[in-house]
C-alpha cells in the first residue's frame, strides 16, 4: 500500500541533503561565471536586486579619482628631517625653545622637561623643475618631485599613537567609528566582484620595535560589516583560510557555503537583519577570493624591470612588495588600499634610524607613482603619503649625544599627495621658522578627508549614516575642501 508523501514530514537532514544539490549547482555556476545570471553578484541577483552601487548615486561631483592608496608611515615621520627644511632651527641647535612656542601646548613625553632646540639631522636639496625641498635621504621621492604636492601645514588633534591613528582613519578619537576606507566603499560601492573593496597591508623596516596597529583601525564601525577593511598578509597565505585544507576541493567547499547561505536566507526572510545579508555576501566573496587572491599575489608575471624599479625581491613582506601589490589591487578595481609601514617612532637615535627608515620606503614609494603613471592609472588614483603626526622641534634626550630623538607633534607636520586631481609639482602651506606651528594655509585632518571625498566625487557634508539618532559623517562637524592643492 502506497503511503502519501507529506512535505511537512520531511526530515531536516533529508531536506538539506537533497536541496543542497540543486542550490549548490546553481550557486557554483553563478560564482564561477557570474554572466550566467547576467550580473556580477550572485547574492544580489538571487534577491532580484542589482549589485550595490554605493549610497552616493549619482555622484555629487564629477570624480577626479576612482580609488585611494594611502601609504601610512606609522609612528610619526619627522617632517623636520624629511620635507620641512628649517635653517633657523639648525641655527638655534642646543638653545632653549622660546616659551612663546610651547606655553600651554600639549606635549607627549617632554612634559615638565627642559625644552631645547634640536637642529635637523639631515640635509636638503631642491628636486625637479619645481625645485621642491626634500631630504637627501629620499632621492627617489625627490625624482618624482614634479608629480607630487607636498602639504607642509598638516594639523591633527591626538598626540599619542593609537588615538592619532584612530583620528586619521575615522575623523574622531572615539573608537568604534567607521574608517575612511569603509566610508568610501559605503559611498561608492566596489568596482571589484572577487576582491574586497578595502584592503590593508602592513610591513616594517625591521630594525626597531614598532607599536602594533590594531585591526579596529580599518573597522566599518556602525556601517554594515561588508564595508570593513580586510587585512592581506605579505607572507604565507595572504588571507586566513584562503586555501582549502587537505581533502577538501572547491565543489565540497561550495556545497558548505551554499547550504549555510540557504539557511541564512531562510532566516533573513523572517528577520530582515542586515547582518545576515552581510554574512551571505561575505561567504560568497570569500569563495570567489579562493580563486582571485592566489592570482593576485602571484607576481611571477611581473617583468624584472618592474621588480627592480620597486626594489622588490619577491613575496617577502617588505614595503616594496606591498607597494607592488597595491598597484595590482588598484588594477583589479579595489577602491581603498591602505599600507602601514611601521617603525617611524623617533624618541631616540634619530640620527641612526632616519637613513635606514628612508631607505626602506623611498624607492618603493616613488616606484608606485612612476608605475601608475606609466600605466595611465595615476590620473585616476589618489596616492597619500604620511603618518599620524610629526615630531617636535625640541630634543628628547641630550642634543650633544647621538641618542637624541624627537617627541610626538600635532601642531604642524607634512604629508604629500599625488594623482587623482592633485596639482603636481607644488608645495602648499608652511610651518613657522622652527617647524612648530602650521602658520600658512593650515590643513586639518578633517580638511584632508573632505578633499579626498571631493576628489572621489562626494560632498563630505552629504555622505552621512544615521546611527543612534544622529547623522554621522567622516568629517564630523568640520572639514573644508583644500582647493589650493587641486589641479
């Protein structure tokens, strides 16, 4: 006697075993060949939606840049040794710093100590047709002087490393806010279907003990998690678990992802929770990355001339290798690429360490600009170079001894920018005769963020996200576009 089939009596294990075959085949086809579905994002297509194109659509302005590469010299590079030549400071070496400069000002580790002028521990030359003044320890950056704009009047608000990085990345010292890379990906969406829109790489010079860079520096904060930065590692697997364990092939991996995402979609249909939608999208992206990431980091196809230009000897985790990866990521449509090169903290031994730190970053920084320019990509790529703050004109330690260094400094420091709508071969702003205050055209971190967004086609006052009853933005309640550095 036949027993009638009743769907409600189907065991959960049987349902998953049978349903995953059909769903898995469909998902695998869409992941391997998105054109099967007529779109590039399978999850979006299955929901009947278009891929995410950004919150700012259409753009507020005609964009000058499509992407950002931020080269962060973490630790606080000394503007006084690198880009801001101060003959008067050299003349006053060993003399007391006039109280008019320092009275009532925030000081990190020199509080309550005798403040003595510390002359520059490097020499400068004029580079390029623009005759920009650059340290002789940076000859390669000097060679691209006509391609960069040196901003010598930067200011920030946080005087210690971690909060200063937080302020540079998020526009506030309060932890838990979205980073600038997350804001840009939220505003514009990603141009890349098989890599994250926001990628982070770290390196170090290797001679000092650098402060750690916390992963919350590239957090999406209260923005959806899909906008968070993803750290790529420079040695071994570039992303944790990008390779399957022994005995697991791509078909089996896809079966797991498809089954988990099917359950997530069922739950999302009930709860409509954006975290579930993010999880679904990230599972699918992770699967695509298993194919795209190995190709990305395989630099065997790069010519020897390119490798030599960067000073790259292979996948060795150096800043040179990361700069080469940054160009490859840019080629593939990654929207925001953040490189942290650590060790630039000069509380002591600045005479010893400035040359070696410059050597570790100089050639690759210049090579990235040259390489992008040769490939026709510099005009649409905004490159920013600098740290979280500068260093003090006064010494930390005895200026008569080689171990003297400089403390943290926030009232005036230097960054440079290139490409993506920036006026090349120019200097902007200035500090006073000791390099203490930004006195000519000061540029606050909020202004840097406003200008960066403007070059990407976004009005910084209109890129907002409502959270806990308030409309937040990257520039908080401040910021202005620095028109003087625009081409």
